[in-house]
C-alpha cells in the first residue's frame, strides 16, 4: 500500500502546482481598486485623521489660531476564515493508475473557487453600497454624508444620477468637484486619474464615450464634440470592467450601475490575516488523502470618499 512518504512525494507537488495555477488563471479585478494589507491582529481599525483646516486671519500680537485635527468615522475590519477541502480515497489510488490526473480538476476548482470568493465579496462592497450603511451611518453611496462627526449639519453627496452616458459622466464630474471635500473642509486633490468601473452589460456604451477616436458625442444629431476625448477633459478615466458587478453574478449586482473610484486614497481595503494557501495530509482513520485550501480576510470601505456611484437608472 502507498505509504505516507510516497503520498507526500507524489501528491503534494502536483496538487500544490495545480492549486496555484488554478488560482492565478482567473483575472482578478479587486487589486485594481482595493488596498491590500497584511495584518495578524484580531481586528484592524481605521479612523481618518485629516488636517487642521484653512488658515485663519490674525492680528498683531494675537495668541490664537490653534486647532485640533479633525477625526473621521471609525471602521473595524474583522478577518474571517474561508476554506475548501476534498478527499481522495485509498481505493481510488489503488484501483486507478490515473487517480492523480483525474483529480486535477478538483485541485484547480479549489483554487478557482477561492479566487471567485474574494472577487464576489470585494464587488459586494460596490453592489450593496446603495443599501448598506458605511462608517458614518449613511449608505456608502448617498446624498447626505456628514462632513465629520462634529459637523453633521454640513453634508456631501457621492450618489450619482442616471445611466452611463456622455452627459451623465459630465454631470458626475461637476458633482465630484462640488463634493470631493475632506473632513476638515478642504478640497481633495486626486493623486491619479480615477478608475471607471462598470458591469459587462454597458461595455459598448463605455467604449463609445471613452474611445479616443470618438471625437463626436454618441447619440447626438448635430455631431456635438465628445469632451472626454479632447484636451478639455477633467480626468483620463481608466475603464475597468468587472464581471462580478453584473446582476446575477455579484451579490446584489446590477447591469446598469457604474462607479468612479479613486484607489490612491486607500479607503477601499482588503485586510489579510492569511493569504490563500494549501495543505495536504493522510487520514488513516478513513483511509483517504485530504487536501485543504484556506484563507482569512475581511474587505470593505472605510470612507465614502473612495468612490462615487450611480445605480444607472
């Protein structure tokens, strides 16, 4: 009978290779916008600490002008374990010379399933953002986000309107200009051009608006200028299509919603206690070779300023 050392020699390298090949074969999108952090603590807490606000007028010999830093809202990430396992019986090996090859699909599926789990839960931050509260108590995409915990009477808006189009993208830029304000009331200057995230169903519409060759605005009788392809554009958008944003694929996904994301702010996070990894062992009690994949993480948004979004309707 195959002994333990033989199993380790034959199975571990093969399954480890197929597991990681399967995991990497799927094009992951969440790294485009989520900041990945490795942290071994039970809970990972964030709280925005902005500047001191605009400088104040002062007179000669004035002894004032002191201000406290402005705090934002606290967010706690709690990493949870996700696993997938399968077994291969001794009999399957004893009676089938192709046992290893016949189980390759299971190993690949384990890795692919782990990849999809991360993608689904990361996209859910977007998909559920129109109905799930963020750290400030408002929906992640809402029209009345408080300026900070002490100045709740002043509010900002990151809920965009309408289906994706040239005109609605132009309106979105105006809204971003009016509402991209920090906790201390100063304008936020994006460190990079934003990511335009969208589901597959509006791929054509996005292409017609952002294509550099589309000098004319799509759908206009008078061949109006497409402002997003010329020198007058505010941003050069990076279009990123995400399958998991679509209806039926992601958690509460939509075929019409679209988002403008500012990844460099770091407000979208995935906190890893343990990246996806693989183990194998022999269970002599049930006479089986066991294979296991596991990972620990949490994913979320700790500030609405990470993105602006429209339901597309």
